[in-house]
C-alpha cells in the first residue's frame, strides 16, 4: 500500500508545465488515488493507535492474575494486526 502511494506521488511529480490534457487528467486521477491511499493509511493508524492506548491504559490491578497481562496484551495486538491486515 505504501509503495502504491509512493508511485502515485511520483506520477504526480512527473507532470510538469506544458503537460497535455491527458496527462493533466491522469494527474487528477492519481491525486485522487493518492488521497484515497492516505485516507486508508490514516484509518489504519487510528485503529492501531487506539488499541495501543487500550493496552497502555489497561489496569492490571483489576485482573485476578496481573501476570496474565502480557498474554492479554499480545492477544490484543495480534487480533488488531489481523483485523488491519484483513482490511488491506
């Protein structure tokens, strides 16, 4: 996904003064694609950030066995990564 964004930005950068109408239309499409990719990445980052906050703010005092926090945190992280990978 990041490579797609980089390629889209490169295509935008290649269009210079005196571009043909077709090239200009291509840039518009490329800009929309780049904006869509950025929006998708921002949404993924927001999900990951929220889950990190949940893990970081977990109150282990409320747990019956606070030593199980590591297993829970790893489980939450794996679950979130799988969810993000599924949305790609």
